[in-house]
C-alpha cells in the first residue's frame, strides 16, 4: 500500500505497523492511514509515539543498562519513558520478551534463525551482542521478577513501581558506572 500510494514510510516503521496490526490487515491499514494523515514521513518513532510503545530500540537500550548493571540509568530511562507517554506496562512486557530472546539465543545460537525473521539485521546483531553479555542465572531470576512485576502493574495505578522494584532488587547492589 505504501509503495503504491508513494507514501514516505520507513521499512522499520512498516514492520512495526504490521506487528501492531496483530494479524489484522484492516487494523494495520487503518494505523498506516492515521499516521500518514499526521506525518509527511512516517518513522519508527512516530509509530511508537502513536501506539505508546517503547519499541525495539528503546527496549534494547533499557536491556543494555540492565546487563551493564547500571541501575541509575535504568531507573532514569523508566521515568523518562513514563514522562514521554510510553506505556510502562507494555515496556515491561517488551523487556521480558527481549531478555527471553537474548537468553534463548545464548542457550542455543541455532535458535537465532527464529528471531532473524522477526527482527531487522541491525536489531538481531544487537540482540546477539546482548546474548553474549548476559549471565544466564541472573537473567532467569530477573525475568521471573519482571513477570511478577508485569502481573502486579497491570492492576496498579502506579505502574512503574513494580518494574522499578524488580530492577532495584536485581541491580541495587552491583551498580557500575
């Protein structure tokens, strides 16, 4: 549609629009129409802002702070994301999926073929880098805490608190600059 209508939409933005459609062509087409009526050039950032989703790049940035044990950076990231209107509950879900992919890739590099179909080459390279850097035992424990936090925040009027608590619990004693 974007090509035929000569719309200025980046490939990554199209991927995110398709993913947001969650299998519904009509939903994806409606989102594309909405975005092109608001923007001259549709970027990933525009799609993320419209959806309130953090997206891969932001999730990877948060994951990197976590993997580097940078608690202050991670907490600042969460606060900023909340102020910018991103859905913290969705960010937590995306973080869980990101860390699961990295952990799975660390366990068996052959499984990377599954993720290559879902990610751009640049995204996959970043995921692979994070997979090499993670400690499997700590990451499994963190994922469990994040799942509990996600469950708690879905019913809380204070969504960031469970996520922040999980990160403080896992990173609080080992901050590195």
